[in-house]
């Protein structure tokens, strides 16, 4: 058998090739390539999917989050320098969005079993006295303890924003990621569960004022051509990516089902005592963007898997508090640092064959430190 790739995007998109080509042709023939009918249609469809009144296509996931914070400052709901709580083990974009908007990140350690923020976390409870907003990251595709985080945020008058970049379609009691907080940021980077054929992102919200404000901010601060009410940016999902995403949105539930099936098999069949498989709070709340195991022997395990043709990745090898970009800050997060030294992501491409899945399982079970 050939190497088990971590994510075979060519094979994944081949499933929809004819529809993608048709969508691309439609855009080319339309003669309209920025903020046209494809973007409008995708925004409507994606908002409906997420269960929000609005969605706005933007350039990428980082811009989505940054624009949310910028808009909240313009509204007067946040002020420059305000502190924003964020998980200590997230991808750097979550924290960059906070910093880029002129706000101050406060790292909060996650639940070590779920890797997500927990409403009972001492770090979060302590931070509630100083933070003005909380960025709940649905890491790896599993919803954070979102219902309780919402209650806690409301009690302490803290704004709740979701980083749903990895959680398209994750749900709890019928509510999907992106519909719990005041707004949410999504990424459509090609490797995401809903991935484009280039970069892209979206903001979801049910707040009409926030919607109008972000609509302007993403388009040079303009709602009317050549009239600029805000110091905005150029961050617009283009027509081609919107058309690609419309095709793939129609298949996302099928892909999620495949990911869940693979994850279920991994969790059942990987029985190596030195490998800890992920903890799942509720099946519907996890869409398995990543399948992240933990092992004290991560380096030798990764080498063992590589020698057997199993590609793996580390999400993420360097914690935020250890990043050079934040070396001058006072950010401290020992748990996140420990996690970064033990986590390893296994292939969970929704197109993995049963043979490939069994190869991953066998390789994990044959590892001896």
C-alpha cells in the first residue's frame, strides 16, 4: 500500500470536480468577480446552515476574527487595550486577531482532556474579573463548553465570540457552531472541513448593526462607493471561491459523517497504552477537523508511523506563550507548553479507504517505546 497521506486534497476535491468546473465556468462567464451574486448566494446559504441571520464572506479566517474585534470597538462595546480571554493552546491566528485590533490577549489554560475551554476552569474563573470579551475556540472540530461559557459570559457581562475556524457543522442540541456568541469567525483554508480552492473566511452573526458595520469594514470602510465611514480594509471573499464553497457546502454533512466514522473506528481500535485518544463530550458537537492523540513518546511515535508510511502533523508544536512574536509579553501557559510536546494528529481525511484506516490503527498499535 502507498503512503497514507495526512490530507489528500486532490482526491477529496476530485469527488466534486465536474461541479467545481461548472461553478468556475459560471463565474468566468459572468464577467463579475468581486462581491457579486456568488458571494451573496453563499452568504445566504452559509448563514442558513449555521443558523444565523447573516454571514459575510471575507479574505480569510484571521480577517474574520480581526474584523469582529474591530467592529466591536467601533460600536463602543470594546475599547483599545481591553483584555480578551483566549485558550492558551490555540493556533496563533486567534491571538493575532486580538492583538491586531489593539486589544490585549489573556491566555486561559484549557481542559487537558478535551483541549478546549471549560467553564469550570480556575484560569477562566479568575480571568472573568479582568476580561471584557472571551474568544471561545472550538479546537480540532469539537465545540468548547459553549452553553456554559455563554451563561458565564452573560453573568459577568463579557462578550462571547466564537473562533469556529475548525468547527463547520459542529452542533449542540440543534445549534451549530457560529450561532452561540455575538459573532463568529470561520476559515475556508483548503484543509478545513469546508475548504475552498484558495483562501477565504466568513463572519456569522445575528446582530444587524454588527453585520452592517463589518460589511463596511471589509470593503475599505465603505457602504456606499467612494464614501468611507470607517478606516476599513480590503478583505472580501471573491466570486470564484464563493462558487467553489457553494458546491462543497452541499456535501459537508456527508464529509462530516465520514470523519465521524473514521474517528469512531480509531477510538475503538487504537489500544496502545502509551497513546491517549481524544475525549468526546457529544458526537454531534465534534466534526473531527483533526484527530489529535497524546503520547509521552511523541517523537519516537511519529518516527515509527513515518517509517510505516503514515503521515502525521503536530497542531501545534509551539505554544502561543513560546512564540517569538509574543516574547516581550507576560504570557505564561505551562499546560499549553506540555500539550505542545505530546500531541500528534493522525490522518482523518474523509476520503481515507478502510485499508488506509486500518494501516493507521495497526501502525499505532505496533508502536513500542
